[in-house]
C-alpha cells in the first residue's frame, strides 16, 4: 500500500511540474503575441510595421562650433594655436591640441578629454579626478537649525 501511495504522489508531482512548465511557456507566448497585436493594430493593413525604440545615444557628442571656438581661443592664449578661431575642428586644431597636451604632461592624442579641458580652464574642477558628485540639497529644517546655531554664536 505504501508503494502505491508513493507512486501516486510521484505521478501527481510530475504532472504538476509539467503543467507549470507548460503554463509558463504559454504565458510567455501570450505576452509576445499581445505585443505583436499592439504593434500591428495601429499600422495600416498590408504594410510593414516599423518598430521604433527609444535607445539612448552612446558615446560623446561632437562639440558645437561655439565650443570649438572657445577651445581654439584657449589654445591660442596658451600659444599652441596660431590660427584664427573658426569653430572647425581641423588639422591645425588637432595639432595645436597635441602640442598643448604634450607641453602639459597629458596624453598627446589631439582629442578632447576632461583633463585637457580642465587644463585649458574650460572644464570643471573635478574633471578627470573623481566621478561627478550630485548637488547638495539643504532641507528647510536643517537650514533653520543651522541659522539657530549661527545666531547663538
């Protein structure tokens, strides 16, 4: 009797686990088909649906012409750039950047980086040294406590 009970339980357990696996696969298939229906519902019949996703652009963006002019002016002030600032990142600007970087002990790649901008006086004070820090927020309660302490002194 005990052997029959054990076999029955094992059979029921295996059926239950198989059912869970089937229901999980069914749920995943249902989600996929509902997404497809949502995409095609708004599209005209017979036309391909173009999927649009909002992907974040990776990498550094090129500086604007105004920013390049500022960099060229800073390089000219240092004596590395001899041309007239024109806002174009051309060969003379790259060569001036390499000259500036070499003179200041930086990696003379001719490319912009945080340390170079900092050395030119166009970057932040923590550029290339540490990760950015979030702005410090002062709550009204702590500000009033600080005022109370300062008024006692």
